[in-house]
């Protein structure tokens, strides 16, 4: 489970298209949609909710079990498409749910396939100011190095040049790594975890 979207029971159904969320909306939610889920199941749930005149889906109260930045970006995008905070079903309900489901599936796949993906995502969003979709699309381009800056400098030089073993101890690898970090060639995202291609992102 990556995203959770609440389903509400509205006490006054004749206001269902304009009624704002309750003061404490989470106390009114009686069910949650846990995304991602299969397309057929999602469509079935939306259809069932739509049969009731006093039920709706509150997109702007969604929760995210991944990094906080994802929820913030989702809410920002949703607010652009839903001007007011409302819990009424509309023709765009399924469209938005399918989009959220697709995003949740992408996040779930990244969590399985990419180590430390959350740090790379935060870098793309907070440092590079990428949109949610763009950040998720650029994730495969991020190159992470687990280790100290001196270890990265030594590995980089040794992979491109032949340095005689007798000279290795005379090279200040940490100073070289420090210069790389100061110049923005590498970017520290967590203790001993660097993005080593920040300029390419």
C-alpha cells in the first residue's frame, strides 16, 4: 500500500456537490481506498460508491506511506484540478483515481527496484524542483554511491586511470572528494550516500 484515499458518508446528501469536508474529516471517513489496486477492483469500488447519494471520495485528504514530498505534490496537483475542497463524486472521480493508482504503482515498483529511492526522489523535488511526474520519470537516471566522498574519489580515479599502488597512500582522497562535493559534482543526500551525477538531472 502506498496511497490511502478516504471515502466519506455525507449526512446531508442534497448538498453533496458543494458540501465542504467536516471540521475533523478523518473522524467521518468510514472506508479507505488503498492504492495501488487492480483496475477492475478500483472501477468496481467507484461504481459502488457512486450508487449512493450520500457517499463521496475526498481526494484532498489522501495519505501517503512514502516520503512526505509525494503527498504534498499530489495535493498541489489535485488542488489545481479541484478548486474547492469537496467530497462529492463527479465525472472526473475515476479519472483522478486511475491517475493516483498509476502513481502509486510507479512508487511501489521504485521501492522494490531502486535502493534508497526516497533520497533520490527528495533530491529531484527539493533541490532540482521537479514536478511529481517528472521526478518519478527521472528516477532511473539518478546514480547513487554508498560510501564516503574519499571512497568515491578513489574509485572514480582508479576506474579511469592506472595509479601505481606505491603512490596510492600519497593521494589525499578526502580532499579530492571534498572538492567534488564543493563544486557540486557529487551531492550528499544521507550519511555516506551521494548522488554522483547531480548536474545531469
